[in-house]
């Protein structure tokens, strides 16, 4: 719904081929493709001219785990937007809940291996360890990543 000063709320369908009576035809991309294309919905992705996206390649286990977390976060956000427009789509809600569970598992795995993903308690007496990691200009290969 959009608000019009003269008419009040007016109906507006942001996804013209995803109307409520057509939600069973929604086809999701796999999480990795959806992340790199910026769209989890196969029938909604339209590349700009001849643009080809580039995949990010993880160099180690830590980066791979962080990339998985980022991909899941994107997929959850995109499905959340879809569910805002289609709150009665039970199949998509189930997929959303599965992704949330996977995301929680991946985040817990990361936290156990490498430490927190974000600062939660600003009054903590613990030191921040990120300051001890090499800065981009201190890398051995002298390349910024």
C-alpha cells in the first residue's frame, strides 16, 4: 500500500508477477546465486545489459564461513521482504524459518571458532582482538583485499 495525499491508501503491487494468487509459482535461486545476483527470485532477476557478476572466492575456512553467513543473511532479508508482501504464503515461511535456523547454526560455529561477529556489550572488560590482526597494508603480498 502506498499513501496518496488525496486518496489515502492505494493498492500497489511491487512485484507484478508475484501477486497473492500467484505465489505458488515463485521459484527461488540457490543461496549463493541469489547473493551474487542480488535477488533470491529466479523469475525476478534481470541483468543489466551484458553485466556478468563475479563470485567472491574465500581464501580460507574463516572467510568461507563468513561468506556463508553473509549469503544466508541476504537470503533471509530478501525472503523477509517477500513475506511482508505475501504474509499468507506458508511454503515461503517454512523456507524462511529453515534459513534462519541455518544462519543461527553458522553464526554459532563462527563464534566458537573465531570469536564474536559483532560488539554486543560495550561495557565489557575484555580486549578487542581484531586490533591484533594484520591491517590491509601490512599483508605479506601487499595487496588490498
